[in-house]
C-alpha cells in the first residue's frame, strides 16, 4: 500500500500546505500511546486521505514485520542464521515512512530496515540471505529500488546523496531516502553527506531513527541537543517526530518528500523511538540499560498504539486480528522455508558480481583458485569457471 499523495496519480499539495514553521523542536504526535487521535494544525493535512481500510493495512504491516523479526531471531537462536539485527519497537518508524514512498523513489538503508525492505517488495528469502552467510548482498537493488543494506555505519547517506545528485541532473522528481540510527550521526560520512546535500540542494531525505542506543552508547552521551537540531548547522530543515506513531511518521515523511519533489532540497527527520530488543542477537542489553527504561517504552508500543486507535473506531474486530495473525504466520513460514532450504554457495561463487564486465585480473585469480580446488580431487568442491560467472 503506497500512500504517497503527491506525484504519480496524486494531488499536488498547495504551496503552503502543512509545512511547519518551526522545525527540529516540537515532537510531532498524531496518535497518543493510548490510541487517541489528536489534531495538529500543520500535520493533519498530510494524512487526511488515510481511510479506515488503509489504517488497518498499516496495522497489518507493522504486525507482519514484527512477526518476521521474531521468526528471524528464532532462526538465529536455532543456528540457521549467523546473526540478526532486531527491529522490535521500531515498526511505526519503518512502516510509516516506507508506505509514504513512490515506487520510483530509491532507498539506502542500514542493516535494520527489514520492514522497509518488506514494503518495497523484497523476496522474503533475500532478507535473510546475507545473515545466513550465503551471499554478500541480498537482492538486486534495481528490482525494488532499494540498495542492499549497508553494514558500514552511515556510509549509505553518502550513497543516497550521490544518487540524489543524479536525480537532480536528470530533472526527475523522485527522491532518495536514507535510513540510519542515532549512533550514525556521530560518523563523518553522515556529516559529509549533509554538507553535500545542503550545498547542492539535492532531493534526499535523511531519516534518522533515534532508538536511544548506539549498541551500548546512550544517545544523550553523543548529543546534548535533539538530533534534529543538528541539521540547522548544515542549513537543512528538520522535523522531530514521535517514531512510535505511524501516522505522525507518515505525515513527516510526506512533508519531506514534497519539499524534495518541489526542488526544496534535503530534509532531516528524527523519528524518536526505542530499541526494545538487543542491538543484534550477539548483544545482551541487560548489561547496560535499566529494565525500568524498557518498561516505560513498552507502554508506548507502536503496534499496541494503532490497535488502540482501531479499537476506538470500532475497527479492531476478531476477524481483522485473525487475518493479521494468519498473514504474519504465512510470511514467517515462507521466510523460514526459504532460509532452511537455501543452497550453500559454491566455492567459485566468490568471484561472481565483483565487476559488471570481464576483468582479466579477476579471471586470473579465479583460474588459480579453480586449479587449487582441483588439486584436492573433490568434484563437489570445484565448479566450472563459466558457472561462476
């Protein structure tokens, strides 16, 4: 469900519609943790078209990606995956932003945006391919207009800015969107990307999910001001939004996308959320964070919030809940089957997709490695050079 209201098939927003006057300070919220819909004079405009059916769809999306997360964590614990980066608690930030995008927008994410990948239509098996150790990347970026996840912290912001410069040169109105966490804002790559984005006024959205923890480093130690307020130093307008409120996130993302499509340059969004689980399955957060903090944020759970809103509107029927559960189970089952039946890579597959065109230097290495494998006399361990290309 793409809910973009500007551009392809949508109605263009008026020049002054919903663009906030004071940015980077207010925490935008449209739905309280208790599920109460609160009015906002600037941001209501940007979600005015969301129907009850679409709200139910957003609820389903959030529940499904949590189910994916639970299943992937179980797969790791059972030895089927080497590692997994949970997104528990950050479902609204990912679904609210991803469902605001158009198909021709291009996403550059970190390793945690598996919910965004789900929205972009990635094959479920491809989500876990890298984490099983079967490939160095999960999918063809051009099939879903989303780059494969970046492990190097913050590097994807540079890629997004460069891509946005290309969009600008092409005269298109698509947008590059890059996702990163609070910890990445301390990286040079992110700051360099923002310098270039501001200098050339390129159509890029910097979407920062502030989940309060950069592994074991609390956000207050990295920054003594709101992360959104840092953007002002680059001359980039910013928004600070309740990252556990799917409607507020969608509204903020639409504001940023609309600005970019109009030629207004970059926007920085700080989605304030919380990492309910570990940094990865190799992490033990009980060693560095207070259980009371976790309890406080559990009361702001993004899925429970939407469920409460649906209940207030008389939409949270048993039928809907059963439908959502079945969808989640089906998706998890498909991902598990794809993971456990995934064929192991062949030894010479290491030479695949290194270059887009033939390369004599790489061909020489491949030939040497193939002959080395042949020296063991193990037909199963040797693959033809042609099959590895």
